[in-house]
């Protein structure tokens, strides 16, 4: 996110740069002035300086141009210390120039689709930001241009659906009328002669972007991005959604070629849903709601069935578990089960069912009895009893030494512990020690 009103945004803007003087010169010859190593992560990169510079280095929230220099793909372009650096992978560059290439003249090609796409989004953003102000009195403070969609951050804490629709309609009315886009340079000292939407805090020369001519001016703004010569390529501006950031509304929008792409992407999704749910577009929300309701019902019925099964299995386990005396005057059953394929909730549910069968010590885990001891998998377990928390039966006293001896983790209350082991062998060692101690 870059705030287009911050000073410094305009330092990238050399008014003689090709992307301002002739923004649609996308193929040109340039002299290589310097080639030097550009340290950084990833493949070895070189930084080239070219004359003239025709690759926009990014600014005003707009990403940099990409393309090729002498056939080598550009990995990025940026301004650094007043110079425009063009980054290429060293291997790509050496495939063209095995020897240092400074002084050579090279053919440069700007990726025209990328340039045109971002110029569309940027020009559309000026119109939408202006209409947010004029139609619903909402101020735009920053903009970000992404590969899929762009965002405008506003000062508003809330914007209603109706207000968004009004701003969007106003922006589309500007497009329907068609406007020229006039870009020119002025001295910062003369800025008050222009009806700028927001006055930037800059000195020196300032790049002004004006949408529309006298009588039909939709916006005047200081901006160092690259824009379209007119609005004819934009077609429509669509606000596709909003979100909150730092308590303020940020809205997403698309315009130009992205509108058609988005329409086809949505059509494709709708087509797949239509086929899977066997219904017409208009019935899709109802069909999806029905499906969700059915799924919730099925989950509830499955839970009930599992509960009945657990009660039956717990009773069966109790009937074949041996009784012992965990404390003077207490008789209880030692119940151990291997519940392979069960999750934590199921381990808990089965433990509760076992404890309902009478006085018992229960030890369950989420592995099968036949799991090979050396299998690479963690094991979760629960140990619990229901015969009081006297000193002789306090799990907080009794289990930690057994866990430490087997390399397991766990914690809980005097009557219930749960935890995990790094593998089956360690758990089986722990289970054997627990059985010895509690049965
Ligand atoms: Zn702009």
C-alpha cells in the first residue's frame, strides 16, 4: 500500500522519461550505460542502467513494468538514488552477452499487456476515487494495484451498499461520457491554481493527471503513475467488495479488460455449480442452503449413532475388563481401548461412556492395537477415573513419572489426563506401565 500523497512519490518522475513523454512507445533501442552485480537472495542478478529509460520503475501505487532487454526477461525495475535500475538474471544476460555489455545498443520491449492493464486500473482508480468524493463524500487516501484486483483505502468507517452503488454509478457515468486524460508537469508552487482532489506535500516539478477537458473535468490529481490517453478502454468500473482495515473501509475494484476476465471466471464457476447441483442459476443459493442443511443433519445423526455405539462398546468392554482395588474399600474395572482412526472428540466421548459403566480406570488412544510399534506417527491418549481424588489415585502425582520414563507429554486434573507420544512404541511402554500400576 502506498500513499500517493506522501512526499517522495514524485522523485521517480523524471519528466523526460519515455514512459511520460511517449507512454505508448513500448519497443525502443537503448544504450547499456552500466552493468553491475545486484546482491540479493535467489539467482544472481545484474542491475543495468539504460539510456533512454523506457521501463516505468513503479510509483503512485502502480507496479513497475516488466519486459525484455536484448531478449533477457526483466525481473524488476526500480529507482534507486535517482537512477533507474533494470534487474536481469545473470545467466539470462550472459547467454546474450558473455562479455561486459556496457556501451552496446540493445532492443527493449515493454510487456504491453501488463503496462496497459495497470494503466487501465490506475486511470479507473482516479475516476472512482473522484466519484467517492463527489457522490458520497468519502475520501480516498491510498491505493494498491494487485495482479487480480486493486484496492482503495478510504477514511470512512462505514459505507453502505447504497452509497457504494451510487459511487460506482457515478464512475460509470463518467466512462459512458468518455473523457480524454491529460497529463502535464507543473511547478509545485503553482499547485493552488489547479483544483486538485488532494494536494501532495512535494516540492519541485509535479505530474498532474486530469480526466476530462473543460466543462467535463472528472478529476485532477497529482500522480506519478502511467495512465491511459483516454477512458475508452475502461468500459466499466465495478466495486467487487469491501473490507475493514485499521477500522476504515477499503474497497476492491476492477475495470477495463479485468471486467471481462472476471465475468468469464464467474460464469465458469456458476457453470460448474449448475452441473453439480443440477439446477438453474437462480436456484443455486437455495440448492446450496439445502445441501448445507442436509450435511448438518447427517453430522448430527452420525453423532447420535456414534454415541449409541460407544455406549454399547463401553458396556461390552466393561464386561470383559478385570476388577481391581485402586484404594482401600474401592473396587473398579481397568478398561483399556485402542480407537484407531478416532479424533480427540471421539476419544473423550468413549472415555465418558466407559466411566458411566461404573467405577473404572480408563486408558484410550487413537492407534490400532495392531499398529506396528515402529510406525512413524504420533499417538494421542486419555487416562481417566471416577473413584475420587485421594492421594493414592491422584493422576497428577501418579502419571508424570510414567510419562517421563516413556518420553510422553500430558497434563490434566487428579482424575483426568491427556497427552501424546511421538510414536506407538513409546505409548505401548507407557500403557504397560499404567496397566501394571492401576490393575
Ligand atoms: Zn495515477
